[in-house]
C-alpha cells in the first residue's frame, strides 16, 4: 500500500510506500548453526557420488530476456492503469534520481544488518553498468523519537542520498498494531512553470526495515530489496499476475527469492533498473513506449556453469551480457541457518571452484577459485588463479589453453557475516553468499573496470 502527502509551502512531495509483507514473515525463529571447526570439522554435506556431474561450462545465446513490451507493461503500473486500491498512486509520472544516490546506514546497526545492506546494494549494482552503481557512504546518526513514518525526518536527508534504518516499529513512529516488514519514503522537488506543478527530480529517500519481526536473513534481504526499489522511484506495487517473480509484489516476491532459490534480483526487476537510465529524469505516461527504450534487445550472450554442493543440490553461476550490461548471477539452495565459525588454535576450511566472466570487450575469462577461512585469526580470503582469456564468441577451454589475463591472479580479503561475504573495499567489488543446506557451496561476483565475473565453489 502507498499513500502520498503534499506540502505546498516548500514545494516538496512526500511519498511513502508501506508494505505489509505477510508472506515474508516466517512462522518460526531462525536457527543458527555454530561450526566448531578444525581442518575439516565443519559439518559438511553428504559424500559426493563419484558419478555426479562436476559442472559443464557453456557459452550460449539467450533469447528469453525481458522484452521492451514487458518493460513497458511493468512501468505501466507506475505510469497509469487501473488502481489496485485507494492507496495506489497511478496516473503519475515516473521520476528517478538525476545521478546514482549514496546509501547510508544509521549508526546503531548490527554487523549482520550491515552485511545485509552491503549485499543488497551489491545485488542492485550487478544489474547496472559500473558508472551507475550506487555507492555506500559513511554512517549517519540514528535519530530516535521521531515519527519517520509521518515524514518528519525526510527533510534532513541531503540530496542524492538514501538513508536506511533497521529498528523496531515504535522507534520510527510506525503504528504498533501494523504488521509490516518495512516501508520507504521519497522526497520529490517541484519547480514552477506555466503548467501545473511539474516534478523536477527525486531528491532523497528513506528506507526502514523492521528488525523486530521474526524472519530469516534471506526474508529480510527480500524486504530490504523491495523497499530499495521503492526508494529508487518504483513507488507502486507491480501486478504480480503478469510479473509473478517481481520483488515489487504488494505481499513480497512470489518467485521464491526469499525461500529456496536465490539470491539474485529477478530478471524483470533488473531489466527495469537498466531501463530507468534510458529514460529522462521525469517520464510522463505519454512519453513512455517501446520506442522510448531505444535499441532494446531480448537476445544476450551468456557464459555459465554449475557445481554440486552435496545432498543432490547444485549451485549455478554465470554472466549474462544483455543490452550493453554484463550481469553476473548465482542461483542455488539457500541455507536455512547461518554459518558461524568459531576461532580455534588451528584449521582451515576451503571451497574450490572456478570463475567465469567477460572482459569489457566481451572476451570470455576462466580461472580457478578458492575461498578460504583461517580459523586461527578468523580471516577470509578469496584467491583467483590461472585466469585466462579467449577470443570473443569462443567457449573457454581447459585451463592452460587460453591466454593469460593480466597477471593471471587476483586476491581479496573478505568480511564475513552470517551467510554473506564481501570485499573489504566497502563498495561491493566482490560479494558472495554460502549455498546448500549444509553450506557446501559458495558463489558470488567480482566487478572491476575491465572484468565482470561470477564464481562458484564447493567445499
């Protein structure tokens, strides 16, 4: 549901998207796994069947990406059409930030909430070209005893920023009896003209996620992504009859993002994010059509593979180059528990696999992957070795048959919290997640100026 409030004295429009994501609330508290580990003491997956396929690399042309017609239909909800309820704002312009906003957390957050925010922004950035990536800025002070739900704090947020709160309902002024997973608000600036008031730009947004509701890490991630989409300008809930996998359904995503499979922004939402930046800052319903998207292609080139993670489960990963953007993706069974590793006097836990990617000129890259946890000092490191490149359009062969890519090696020190991994640069150069019912797999993405890649590995 959504409601809008206009304040004409300062020519600012407040819009709040209030989401009662009932389907995102679990029935049971999450269970946490503590792994008391030495060299191989983490409870591993079932023994691998020697006959189990170990992954087949494939370079293919896809023809099933969201079409321009699908995108127009997706945006039609925000630009007009029948209203689902009296709370919907249809028949309005679509408005976005004039440049990628900076996202800031409030200072009173846990390490798991911080990891969740970094992972969510990393997933959004996967869908966008690098010059449009959202940045994560320094923390902002937590403002307590303010009715954020009413919009009392939106004026304090600087232009081109999104502030994210994790807190209970009372601290943001949300109705105590309301059953919500989160909400988002936007501040829109108008300018005067001869015509009726005209929207000028989306200035700032506020996102709140309920940290007191009982839900899993993956469910909270789905809510955060849902509200971030609102904060970026998608203020109306999507018609889930036509787009069942969308994150923007009024009761949360139905495509299984927060249940078994993930984590990746659904393709229709990712395509919409890319389409936004082909449009003017303000787009009216009469300006939006298939032709307004320009040369929009449903075809793409994709490089992908998979690895088994035990218990008859598989982890899939790859890169899909579509409409001038290379999108890394991963897919697998989401663990129901967090991986928590205790510090011990000795021991390593290692996941090994491969990396696949495209250079900026679309030459395919392949190499080896190793993710290692050192239990002595609790450090986590990702090492990529034997990185090699092949000609455009050529399926990568075995390691040793290609040309060396740059130095042939990359190394990242990582931060780990719950089931999420990220590089310590703070901007999502590498993000990853553990997969498999027993954390038997790990996968993620690496984004550099001259390489976009995904990786998958098994313990």
